C-alpha cells in the first residue's frame, strides 16, 4: 500500500501511475481512465450516475484553426465502463454561445436539441442534459459525482451552513435546481462569486470538482469526498447510533434467505401486475440497520433526494407489515396479507401522478413498487431485467447511506413531491426511455435448465440467454457448471448443483433461482444419460437410474415448478427434452426407450392438468445429436454403433444419412426447438417437435 492509499479511509485510491503513463499525453484517454476508476467505487457514484469531462485543443476540420473541444460522458452512459464511443465531443465556444439564445427555465428542453449544433466529433454519443454544467465552467478536467457522503451533506437540513463548516471558503454551494442550462449558469455564477474554490456542492443533488490535469481532478474529488466522509463519521460517533436505534431484530441470515426465497415468487407476481419483473434481494448490514430501525417509518415515506436515486427506485419503497417470523408456507394466506399493501401503494402512486402531472406529462408508468422492505428479513427490488433491478437496489443502498449521513449531520430532507415528479416525468427523460432498444422475446423471463453443464443443456441455455432470458444453470457436476456460468456476462446467469433424482436437491436449486431472479418462468429438463443394451444385458440398476433421472426427475421438477408458477400467477413453460426413441421401437434400447416414452406421455398429462395455470408443457425430441452431446461420450455411442453394425467413428455420417434431409443435428438445433415453444408458440401445449432431420418412422400420428 502506498502513501496515497493510506491517506484515504473512506474512498478507494485506484490511480495507477504506470497505467496513466502508458496513456501519454492523450487527455481524452486520461479522462476516460479517471472516469473508470471513479465509477469502480460505489461510494463515489453508482451505475449510470454522475458524469465527467475534459477539454482539449483540436484542429477545426473546416478552418484548420485551433479550437477548444469539450469531451463529456454522453446521455445514458456509465462512467465506470465509459469508452470513447460513449462520449460526446462539442465545440466549447459554440456551447457557451448558447447563452445568447437561452430563453429562461421554460426554454430548457429546447436547449438540449441545440447541443447537437455544437457537435465537433461526428461520432459523438447524444449529449446529456448535464453538458452545459461542464461547458460553462472553464476547467480542463471536471467531475460531477454523486458520492453518498456529499449527497448526505447536500440533503441535510442547513446544507449550505454545513458545507461552510466542512470546507470553509474553499467550496461553493448552489441550491437545488433541476439539471439543465440554467443550472450551468448558476455554477458559472457561483464560481465568479467565489473565485479560487475547489468545487461546488449542489443542494439535494451531488458534487462538482475539477483540476488542470486528470490526476489533479481525481485527487481533488477524492479529497473533497474524504473530508465529507470523515465529518459524517465523527457526527455518527458523537450521536452513538443512527436511525433512532433498533426496533426489529434481524433473523439469522440462513433464515432470512429461506424466507426471501419463499416470498420472492409472491412478490414477483404482485409486482408484475402490468409488466413481468425480475427480482433481486439484499440483506447487507447497511440494509438491515436501516430497515430494522425506529426511524424507518418516518424516513421511508420521505423518499430519496438525489434524482439519480429515485429515477431508478421510485420516489419511495413499499414497507411490508409482515412479522419477520411469519409462517410463509401457506402461500394463499400470505398473498391475502400482501395484496392490500400493493393495492394501497398503486393507489398512492396514482394519486401522486394525478396531483403533480402537467398538461403535457407522459402517461402514468407502472405504479408497482421497485423497492420492497421486509423488516427483519431484507430488501427486495424488482425491475425489467437483472441489471436494472440490481442497480436499483444499489441506488437505494446509496440513499440509505445518504439518509444515515444527513440524519447524523442535522436532519434528512427530501425533494418536494412536485420537484420529484417533474424529474421522473420530464419529457426529456421520457424521450430517453423511448430510445431504449426493443426488448428481446424472452426478456423479463427466467429459464431453469437441467443438464446445463455442457452439451445440449448448455446450448439451450445459450439460446435462451441470447433471446433475453436470465438462465439458471443446473447440473450434477459443479466444475462444469462453473465453466458454463463463466461464459455469460454479469446479471445473465446463476448456477446451482442439482441432482434431479433428489427432491431436496431440486428444491434447493429452485430456491437459488427464486432468490437470484425472483422466480422461474421456463423449465427445460435436459439432464439425462443413455444406456443402450439388450433386454438380456439390461440390469435393474440400468432401469432404475434411467427412470430416476428421466421420469421421476421430470415429475419432481414439474411438481415444484407448478407450485412456483401458481404463486407468481404469470403462467410459464415446461419443456421435456425426450427422444425419437420414445416413438420408435428399436433393438438394444428397452430401458432408455421406455423412459423416453414415459417422458412424452407425462408431458401430455401435465399439459392437461396445468393448462388452468397457463403453464404450457411440450416436448422436443432430438435424434442423432452426436457432435457436442454429452450422452454420446462413451458406452452409449459404442452401444448404438454395435446395434447398427458400424464403428463409433462412422456414427455422425450414419445418422445424417438416415434422416430425410441428410442433415447432421447439433445441440444448437435442439435449442432452436426449445425456443420455438417458449418464444413463438405461446398458444401451444401438449405438443412434440421432432428435431431429427426427418425420420418417417418417428412422425407423430
């Protein structure tokens, strides 16, 4: 640890001199590097929050004159992952010339469109609403961040006085104002009135800091945040406790996780009354201290203060009145207790919308809560996908830290409801939402795939993830699961070791799915093995293991999934990966073929029974999937080669030649069959799709 690392207790010093030196004098690269390391510390700013910039001298392509260009994070970007493609490059002077045409607060939305007339770099990302806040300040490198400690100062009662107490005359202070051109003018005026300051605190919002170099800017930001953090920590030590002390005792963590997994499908169903949602659960010490406190009842309804927070978390959470020790085993009884709370939340949100809406406000959005608090157990969040949901949870934890700090300093204050509404339903924010990419067919759905450690199961999981689903990989082999899980980006997958012959193992895997994503929408039973022996050579062990994995496993998976599906009340899909061998009689196949036939008929029985729950049950029948299929490794391939009088090496060509299309069937082909059922044929149940290149003797009739 170097000296500078020791200097900071409350933020991470991440500047690497060697890395910075490798970037030379490329100021844009250094600005991007600074942005990334600032975004790596969630105490400094969260995903998508804040923005950074730098100014350089460039040659104007039209005049060859040297001009100043400002490079700034573009709209919707994230400083932690910011790259060159995510920034906008604008002529600084043209941006400042917009002061000549600015018509006041009523002109804010028009000004955003004028930013495009200031573009220097034609590959620019769309400039964000905060562009003038950087452009009207003269500094070469600028950070606009949302550190918990600074927002605590900004959201505290007597914020301006507190700012003076911490930093003296070295920091400016500007009262709350919605981001836009006028706020840029206010920053410009604050600097003119207070020359020599090192930064500006934005009331209820965040922080602006700067420097002549990227490193100086970085150090200035860290030092200012460190000073605020130290001040707050001393105040907390003086008070001895925060949030009025503990009111509710936390359950032991193992019990919390058990209850969360039980409750998740019910909450997910209620939160999905308008749009299907994906869930997330958090029970860190920071969360538990707040949700178990005496002040929760007072603070939670006040809502968050920073716009970046409530845009992702909604203005306030739903606090459940369930006792932490509530018996959750009777889902219907628990649902009866939860429904009135959700109905009240939706009505209050509608009242908020109707009270605050303007003549041109966008239509009311989904009125369901994003953040749900269960004292003694933890905090749930629900949104359109796992990343958005996780980030919403992280932002509310930021808000908890803000409330904690502000309460320690003086008293927490939140934005007036009208101000909050004007941010949430800002036409520019609505336009940003409308620019979001169209969702994929399986977005908002959770797929649970057995045998996903490789072969057909992994191909199925890949396809479902490609089409937008979150995937829960299950297999009996943990090492293969780890390898498979590592192939996905963050927030796409999780895995659970699952022995489908063990009812408790299945239950544990489903709990992992519910805890990680909120529930399950699609189950694909792909786990299996194949044994090819004559009647004489088939042992009881052979028979029993095939029945256990293929038939009983399918039964247990379906039974437990049906219970989850009923709790969610969102319908679902169950897909059995069976085989052509369940339809076609052949030699040396009595145990395997019988088990596959049992799978196929069970699908029909389940389809008839689960239709009332809108759960579709279908079968995909592969045949001849040799390349990439795990069951063709070893004895099965040898058995099939022997049965057909050929060598193992001749199997792929043999199986391709025997189907009508003369095609080699791959795991990806089976995955496409699954997607056809779950992504396209939403009114099909009890059916079979053969993926075998065309086998006349397997035609369903």
